[in-house]
C-alpha cells in the first residue's frame, strides 16, 4: 500500500503529483501530506458547484481539508466499479457502474432505481443529476409543507405597520442609537443646564468643514446629534432633523398616527417592541430546509444526489487541490479564476474574487506580480463585488486608479469595472529597462508644469497688484493727495541691489560651462570604439538596478499569497515565471504590413523639404566625422587633406 507508484510532473517550478487515473484517486490516502499542493480551500466563491463542495465539507465549517478529500475519494472509488469514470466529469451515471457487492453501493443502486421510477424512467439504465435533484426537491417540498401545516397559528401577530413594516424596521434600526443618544443628552441638559451648549452640536465642528463640499462630509455630519439639544424630554415631530438622518426619520414619521406631535422614550420603545414581537412570531412559524429531518428513503435520494455531484465535480476539485493542473493548462481555467478582465487593449485571465479585502491588501504585494483591484458591477444581474487581476504582459503607462474597464465572468456575463487599487511590481525586464527613463521624463514634465503654473500665478498676482496699485494712485490723485516719499522712489532702479544677483548668475553659468567643458574633454579623449561602450555603460548604470530587481522579482512571482488571502492554505509554491506569465495576459495584435490612410494624420513635409533636410544632415554629420577623425587620426584619409589644402589654396599658391 505504501509503495504505490505515483506519477510526477514539474508544474510552476515545483515537482507535483500528477493525477491521471482512478487508481491514483483510490490511493490518495497514502499520499504524504507534505506533497499536497493545498491543505484547505473555501467552499464559497469558487467556479465549481457549491453544492458539490458542501457534500465534501462533512463538518460544515466552510472549508475543505485533506482528510475530507481523502474520505470522499475512498467512498467514490469503493461504490464504483470503474474508478476511471470519475475522470470524465459527467453528470449522469450508468447503473451498471455501481458496485452492488459493497453495502453503500447496493444502497445507492436501490435508491437510484426508486428515483427513476418516481420520475417516470423505470426502464432507464442510467440516472442523471437532474433526476436526483427533481426527486430530492419533491421530498423536501412535501416535508416542508407538512412541517408548515403542523405549526400553531392561532395566536398570529399581524405586521404592525402593514406593507411598510420592513421599511419602518430598517429606519428604526438605523435611528435607534441616535434617538437614544438624544434622550440621554436631554436628560443631562436637564440635570446641568449650563452643559446644554456642550451637549448640543458644536459650531466649531461645522465651521471646520464649512469650506468643503459638504456632500462628501456626510459621515462627519451623521456624528452630530439627531436634533438640537435644548433640554426637552421629547423629540418634536416638527424639530429640525440632522440632514444625514432625515430620510429615516421621515419613514418613522409617516408610520405614526398623524396626530402624534412628539416622540418620547416610551413611544420609541413601544415601536421597537412591536417590531420585535412581530419578528419573533415570524421566526416561530418559519421552517428552514436545514431544520427538516429526512427519512431513510429521502436520505437515500440525497446520497444518490451526492454521488452524481461528485462524479461530475470531484476530479476537477482534485486538479485544483492536489496539484494545480488546471491552472497551468493554457486551455483551461482553475476553479479560483473567476473570469477575464479587458483593460488597456489586453485581456487578463488571472482574476480572482476578493474575499477579504484587508488580507489581500496586506499579502498581495508579496506575490511579486503587478496586480489590479477592481470593483465590478452589473445593474442587470444586480451584483457587485471586487476582483483582483494580474497584468503580466505589456506596459502600464495608461493604467491608473479610477480607470474604467469591462469584466466578463465565467458565464460570459459582462460587468462594468473600475480600478480601485494597484500593486506596482515589474511586468517584464524590457519594461523595467525603460522605467527609470520614463520616471525621469515624468519628473521633468511635472516640474515644468509646476514651474509654469507658479510663473503663471506669479504673473497674475503681479498684474493684479499693479492694477490695484494704479487704481489706488488714481484714487489718491483724484482726492488731491500727494504720493508718499517712499512711493516716489520705489520705481527707481537700484543697480547695487541687483549686482549681487548678476554676479551669482554669472558664477553659476561659469560653473556649468566648466562642467560641460570637462565632460566634453573627457568624451573627446575617447577612442572611436569606446563611444558605444560609454553609452552602454551609462544605460547600464541607469537601467541596471531596475532590470536586476525586475529579474529577481519575476523569478519569484508567486500566486500563493493571493490565494492565501482568499482563505486557501497553500502547501507549495505556485510560481508564475515569464513564459507562463505571458499566457495569462494577451495583448491586441493587428495584421503585419497594414497600409491604412488616416484622414486626420499629421501634415506631412513636402518631398523636396525632406530631401533638403537629409542632405543638410548628411553634410553636417560628414563634416563632424571628418573633423573628429582629423583630430584623432582614427582612419587615414589622404583625400581629406588634399581637399582641405585645395580649399585653402584654390589657385595653387
């Protein structure tokens, strides 16, 4: 038993078990737990029927562990004659494959025959998942109806606020703490009148946010008392209500008797008591499916339903649990991949749902991947949730928080998506090579924009000051006032004042010139073959560290931290190297050699101007090369000296 010969493969930079037969599944209990890729995975949020996972989750704790997987593997391979049938993933099962020599297999066979008779397929030789589901639903419905009929409804409680009870309950729950806080503040104000102002909303708090857009300050406004505190024991229906709570208070006001003028503590408690009594009554007459106890016949139907769910889905789970076969197969998707994100002329296939935003934010940077978090919304499907996608190809110049894109789930439904966060890591070595230059260019552009904005502001301020000064002088002249002595001298040019400035500018220019001369002298002292080496060395100094760090991170890219944050217990590395990463993101590709006419293309230069420009460039380059060659003597060109002498002595003198 312990000497079972396993099949191995190398996937994701890690040696793993490769499942390829029903016999492998039958021996999972003998596999060393250290060789399992996953030790635990969540039941919810995966691209696999949740009902199948619940059948595996025997202890109903929301997670599937190794022991539960082994237990199911042993049960399936024991009740089926052909263990390889599990690998086919079908939702139907021939009755002949049930092992009637096993007690569980015989019970499953008998229950399957009973189900087929019930659904009108007595002569059928196979049973499908639809058959078992139909029979199980019928059993549950009959049991539910019987349980509901047995409930005593003699002391029924009507909804206290009619059809608006749900809305009143929601508003009451939202206001309960605020209203009780108001009554307590009123009591304290009665106890100490001089404290009334301190218990009321503080004017300083309102002044602190008054200059902002108040619609963005609702959280701050909601923290103020629900109404002005003046020591009154009641909350008047005509009182000015805190704007953050007006909508909920109006729901309560509309539900009360129109003659009600005010709300006191007793009335508020009475509203809550009515709602609670009604909800308690509803709970007492409600029967959940989980509370229904199935008899032996119904339990047999449920076991058949379990069998059909697992023969269809169990092998798919194993390929994402024991090993990541599906994930590393470019033609398939793993059960944790929830769809495809389309953004910036790319499709990202590594997309996972965000189960725990805080955990994912803390752990995802450790993956070494460039990750994009998006909020996806569909008004048609009435669904909203967060996803995280990995960008593994291309550049990221046009990616930013707030960018809109489209997400397609595994069912092909489209969702509006918006980028909410970015984990910035290298995508490729070429991208890392040009990154320092792009950062430098962006820094220069930002500084230029900042300088231009400052200059523009300074000029505007100066112009405004000049206008104001002229206006003031004009007013003084009209009033017959004489300009002050200081004002008359202000316009005179003080050369001594600016002499230091001119000297400093001259010194700076001189230092810059000296530096440029030193650099130029160093360059001119190089051999011709040293020029490309110098350029290469400069690029290496600038891009080398970025490329080296990118190489290190790309070698270590690992999706395990992302899954770990989503509730998986990953037992082995799940690397995403460069070749595999290129399969997770696809860029838009256009046919080679396209010749398309752009009606709005930039105006082209006339052909004669292009020719003239090329001639000038060639002449300038040739002259520079000849001068440099004459200085260094890299290549002996006798005709150059003859040409120069001819220019100097055109008549042979």
